[in-house]
C-alpha cells in the first residue's frame, strides 16, 4: 500500500510540474507577442485582400471536383 501512495504522490508532483511549466510557457509567449508586435508591424506588407470569385462562379467548385475525381479514380 505504501508503494501505491508513493506512486500517487509522484504522479501528482509530475502533473503539477507540467502544469506550472505550461502556464509559464503561455505567459512567456504572450509577453514575447507583445514585445515583438511593433517589430512585426514594420516588416508586414500592406494588407491587400485577394479578390474572391463571384458567388455565381462555379469554376472553383468544378476544379475541386475534378481534382477529387482524379485522386479517387487511381
């Protein structure tokens, strides 16, 4: 019975250690994102949205269907 309790204690210590590590990692990632945001803004290209096909244009669907048919007919 003593070995089972030791195993449970070890499991709890390990899980707490991993949880603390993950919390520290998330905090550091958020801090780095805030620090690097001004630098990234300098290097980003101007945000131009690509033109989307018209809602009545079925050429994209036709191309996807052709690719799917070709892949499944092998």
